[in-house]
C-alpha cells in the first residue's frame, strides 16, 4: 500500500469513508492477493492503467479572444527565439511529378 500511495493511488471518491482501514483488513487483502497473484519468488506484481480526462464547456464569463493581428508583443520575443515561417507554400519549391518520392 505504501508503493501505491506513493504513486498517487487511493480512493478519490467524495462519498468514501474517511476512516482509515484497519490493519487486519489490509493484511487480509494482501494475503488474498498474494495467494492469487504472487510470483514464484514471492513478489506481488500489479499493473496500472492511467486515464487522463479533461473537460471544457464555454461560459459567458470566459475571456474572449482578441482579433487576429491585434497583439502588442511577439511570441518569438517572449520566448527569446527566432520567428519561423508557418509553411507558406511560396517558400517551398514545387517539384515536378517525376521528382516527387
């Protein structure tokens, strides 16, 4: 359980019991799990699935985006980097069909 807690695992349900589990409850759970899933050298293997979710819904209180081109500072300046083309087609040569791979 220490390793699971260190990984951030635990019961995140709001309606869960706030009382800690009794030591004998955890010992019995380990005994059952060990009997069913222990490796020959006595270790207990466990697998984890990480699920990430994010949600968003528009709300009238949200900040509205500015009009394109209305910025007062350049992102490249803020990042201390050189601005690069976004891939304007005029900057790339158009190869004849026979030269395309």
